């Protein structure tokens, strides 16, 4: 799954590919205004994405938010890619020139 940030919009590409998760930012730098459920990590190379907000966006787009999504979230949590309370995932950012 690729989370594409275009200004203050979050676009989900490859929503059915739950074996990978990263973000691409059009223009290369984290925008000052981020979509609801997304916040910047101070390191500048990651975003924090709220799990429930991501699930809601997927459901709204007609994607299945079932076992596969839960497994992806659990994998991220078990490998340290989640907030302390588990409510947000730490997502690596790749610049898109």
C-alpha cells in the first residue's frame, strides 16, 4: 500500500497490497498541512498514520478492511513500527520529485 500525500490530500494507491506500506510525498518535502489522521515525525523521514483513520479511508474507497489489514497492522506493531499505544503506524516517506 502506498500513501501518497499531495498537499493536504491523502491518496491510497495499491490498497490491496498489504505486504508493504510506505508514503510518497509529491514535491519531496512534508507539507505544513497534513490530512486528518496523519502527523509528521520530527525525523522528517517518517509519518505517523492513525490506524482507524486509515481503515476508514480504505472502507470509504471500497477496500476490504479485514484479516489482511489486521495482519499488516499487527506486523507493524510487532516490529516496532507503531506508536506506544498502537493507535498509529510509523510509515517511511519516499520523496517523489
